[in-house]
């Protein structure tokens, strides 16, 4: 079953253990998005799908870090990224972090890195 939650400029859809975010994550909505991500990760989400996130900066990094902090002890959080999101994650030093699997997905939805 797919569940939808919408904040300003960003929609979140849960499908099993995957939480898909669509739209923009910015200063205007990151707090609400973070709260939802933390709740969903705490309830069993193991993958954040950011392949349809268009705007992602420091506020987006905060959202990922909130989800990372909400994961079960020893669990890995997978983050699927659009190319622009992957660049921000790499610049932020999050690619290669223990417990965080960050992968870039291209236009066709295939893993690139």
C-alpha cells in the first residue's frame, strides 16, 4: 500500500520499506520533511528515494542526517539520489559514511555509483 504525505513543495510516498520524496527540500519545508522521514525510518523504512528531488542543499542534507539518526542501531540507510542530489551528498562528505549507502541514479533510474 502506498501512503502519501505532502508538505510545501515536497511530497513523500511510502511503499513498504521505501520512502520516495518528490519535489524540493529547502528552508521552508525541511523541518516537516525531517519529522516525517524520522518517523518513517523509525517505523521500518530502510531506503530514501531522492531520485525525483529537484532542489537539495543544506536543508536536504539535514533531512538525510535526521533519517540517518533515526535508523535502528547497526542498520544501513540506503539513499538513492538524482545526480544533483548525489553531488551535494558527496560535497557534504556523506558518501562513504558507515551505515549510509549513497547511490547516484541517472535519468533512466539506473545506479551509476
